[in-house]
């Protein structure tokens, strides 16, 4: 297994270009199944999860070329089932279910994969597709689905806020008969980007970004081009890199308005934040951050995907801080690894308490999921000595050129 050797005691300073959003690109790639016209997509990040999604599309029959721009020709898609070994790799594969039902009236897939941060059920996806007219049976982890004619537009009150199930519902409603109203919908910027992409193909979606989304079914979609929004979690990760290393980092090609709660908390920690139309500068003025109390919430609340990174900030901050995780039931696996490096953290149910220490020291640590991987690498950048970060395969799933970008900011990370 590849390991990273991370030399510590670094201040991280400089400029970083933010890549396109993984969590916008993945669903948008699968939405291409809804049309038979060519699509071109810019600012798609080159990630393992993206490449797996494209391999799934190709298995379905699409023609795909991905150099700087991603071109998809969905006209030859002729298969309503995708292979188990690819579906199981990523959480996003659940998003082929509704488009395949729309295109073929049937689908045969499997339970998706995803980061080890909780049970990751798909009951809401199944429940709401059934409400719109699908017949879905599950045997072991095989999902067989069919629908007579088209999905029927409905009023759907989502029993809990779910990004994934909101996206599934939108993708089912776009070519459905009549109006679908999605109440208590997720409001993430990625959902706004998906709606913009689909509307550019001729869909009729309003309200994306609010908790009530209206989708008036249309008869068909055309082709078009699209540019993926910047990755707000990658942006937040690099801002935390500056905060924990007393550095000064400017993130370019990003969207400050997607990180409002993160910037508020970084400001509260003592960082000097300035922003422009597509950049964010964080300057710690060589001081340690102040500890914070944080509770993760659905957007526009504080993002769960920034939880691990801010736990690290609390570990090295002045004072004691706490973080409560309300979205996923098992997203603290990285805590034991930080404790190996000298962190003082107590887990109390869905809250971690972080107690002040002077500094971290090197250790061999093991990654457990995507955001934990980035956090442990950042911890190595500021710890004393050389930290070995093991099981880093998770990292390439969701961060494009992460170690290269960090080394350009003054880190010293070697892959062995
Ligand atoms: C998406 O996951 C993102 N993944 C996650 O990012 C992100 O943390 C999450 O949304 C935020 O809510 C992608 O976009 C690929 P959910 P998703 O449906 O769709 C429960 C990263 O690091 N739930 O919003 O899986 C679920 O268990 C990843 O980039 C059900 O109970 O998240 C969770 O407790 C990690 N039944 C809550 O809802 C369902 O059918 C929110 O999950 C679906 C979800």
C-alpha cells in the first residue's frame, strides 16, 4: 500500500488553484443518461471517483473522452445494468438508478459504496422513487427496478434532509409527467449546479438551493456544455492548512459564497480573511488559532465534510474546543490517529472535546476515509519529525493533486 512521508514543522504559504467540485461533477456525469445528445463539461476534477463514474457510463454504452474537457456522447447507451465491481466503488453510483429507469423503464444495479463514515443507507432513494411510480425489489445487495411509462410527478416531503436522495428525486422528476415538488430538499451548492446543468439541457427546475424545489417534467432533453463549480471542501481544506500552520494562503478559482459558515468559524479562530469574486485569502499573521465550538448541519450550516479538518484546528488551537457531528453516525475514525500524534481528544457520543496541547509529534497513521486522509496529511505537515501516512488510497478519490499543491505551499511530502 502506498504511503506518504510527511516532514513536519512547516508553515504553509502561497497560492493554490482550486479544482472543480467532486460532489457536483459526479451526479452531473450520471445525469447525462437522461439525454441522447452530446454534452461537454469543463472544470471536471481528475479523481479516482470521477474515473470510476466514467467507466460505469462506458459500460452502459456511452462514448467518453476526458482530457481537459469531458465529452460524453450518451446516444449509444444501450445497457440498463452496470457491473458490481464498479458500482461498489463509489457512493455516487446510486445516481444511475433514476436515469436508467427514465431511459429504459428498468434498471439493475447494486448497493453503492462510499466512505466509511456510517451506514450510508439508500432507503430514502428507494422510497421516493417508489412514490413517483417505480417498482423496486432488493435481494441481498442487488437492486432490480422497473416502471410502466414515465415517472409521475408528485409532492414529496422528505423525511430527512438528504443530498443524495434530493438529487435522485430531481433526476426522476426532470422527464416525469407533471410537476414534482420536493419539500425539505437539501440546499447544497452542488444541487444548484446540477439544476443549472439540467436546465441548460432543457429541464424546468426552479427553487434549487432552497428547501423547496419545483420540477415540471419535460418531454426530452438536448445537449449542451457546462462548467462545474469549484470544490468548496477542497477550498476549506487549504484554508485550514493555513490556519493550523500559522501561514497565509490564497485560494484561487473558488466561490467564497459557498463557504460562508466555514469563513465565519475561521474568522472566529483569529484568521484574517479577505475575499474577492473568485478568491479567498487567509492570513494567520503567524499566530496560533483560537479553539472553536462547532456543530455540523445540512447546508447552509457548517459542512460535515469539514469536520475532521476543524478537529485538527481545535487540536492545535489555544484553549479547548468541541465539535458535534449531526449528519453521519461514525465520522470520528481519524481521532485515534490524531491521538497517536499527541492530540488530547475525548469522544462523547456524537461530540468530540479537544483539549489544548503545545504541539503534535510524528507517528505512523492510517487513513479511514477521504476527509480524514487530508486531515492526517495536514497534521503531519505541522507535527515534529516525519509522519508516515498509510492507506492513502482514499485521498485520490476526492482531492486532485493534493500533495503536489501542498508541496507548492511549502510542505515536504514524499510518496514511497
Ligand atoms: C453526500 O453524501 C456527499 N457525497 C457527502 O460527501 C456529504 O458529506 C453528504 O452528501 C452531506 O450530506 C457525494 O455527494 C458523493 P446524504 P450522501 O444523503 O448523499 C442519511 C465527501 O467526503 N440517509 O446527504 O450520501 C445518511 O445516512 C462525501 O465528499 C438516509 O438515512 O449524504 C446521512 O445520515 C462524504 N437514507 C444523512 O441522511 C438515505 O437514503 C445525509 O446523507 C440517504 C441518506
